[in-house]
C-alpha cells in the first residue's frame, strides 16, 4: 500500500472528542455540494469517483496495515455506486487526491444528511484523525472511543530521533513524535523544508506547506533564526525514503529550545 502523508494537529490521547462533522450529530453551516458516485477503491486505498477523480476523506487516518485496509474496504462496500453529495475542500495534493467530504442524502424530505467519514469512524472501519478545517464533534459512541484510544498506533509512545536514520525508516507510514535539531532550512515556492541534516537522506526533514510557512513567519519563524534550534513535530512519516514528515498546522510543531 502506498504510504501517504496526512496532517495531524495533536496527539489522540489528549483529544476530548472525535473529529469530523455529520448531519444531525454535528450540524454546521450549509455548504455547496455536487452529486457524486463512488466507483472503487484504488490500490493505494483511496476513493475513486465515477468521474475519475481521486479523493481523500477528511477526518480519517490512513490505513497502516492489511487488516485496517480490509476493514475500511468492507465499510465502504455498501456505498459503492450510491448517489452521494460531494464537498471539495481544497486543491489536489502531491498524490493527485482532492481533500473532500462525502454525504449521504437524507432518506426523506427535510431529513438530516449523514457524513460518510463519521459513519466509518463509528463503525470501526477507520480511525479518526484531526486536521485543519474540521470542527470537533461531541463524543461518539463509547465503544468507538475505546477502540480508538486503545490502538497503539494512535499515540506515539516516545519521541523518534530524527537524526537516527534506521529509527526513522522503521517508523515509515506511522504517526510519530519526531525530534531533531535543525541543520538547514530550504525554502521553495510551494513548501519549506526543515532539515535535520545538511546532507540529503542522512536524517529526517519536516515539510511545511507555503500557507503554514507564511503563518509561522508572521509569528517570528525565519530561515535564518531556526538553524540549531531543536524541533518537535507530530505527523506521519512518508516520502520516497520514509524521511519526510509533513506538518499541517502550528499545533503540529514545537520549538523545544
């Protein structure tokens, strides 16, 4: 299964509620949606619409083993080919996926629509993952909350040393707390890299999207001032060599000294 980066705000252990919104459970402002149908799940575990677009359901953690992938596919099976409502929430990511939400239309006029990601989380077909743009919901069923908090992969037991190449690669595809001292900062047009080594592939790097980098700059973070600083970051290790961790919000980053 292809490993993909996903944005993480805070560790699951300190979450007071499950993320995501759905119909009557977590009502929000009306949003524009378009009709859509789910065609299939691709080899990477992502959803492909009937029109060919690939989407990533917001609020769901990536599947990290074959058992989780099978459970996710089984949970989605009843909705393949069904008429749904699509809400796109941004541009394509580096894997060609659109971040999106899918809703199940109400069965009767005036009824409440339900969000597919919320249903999958409650049924145990997927683990929830907090990320920007989704408001916290009231706690879901106790059984679901228990199953999430008991998963060992939900909360990293200890920090991974970003300078330890073997330790970092061993955690590829997992949610981790990564620590390291910034050796260099690479500013690019679309993203900025906080590198734990000046030489490529010798240590991990933190990837910061342009939007977040601008926000951090407004708070005083500069390429010149970060050198030598010790950083702690939360996220999922990915990239070609499993050495990249993409941060999606300021809550996923912490300067230690």
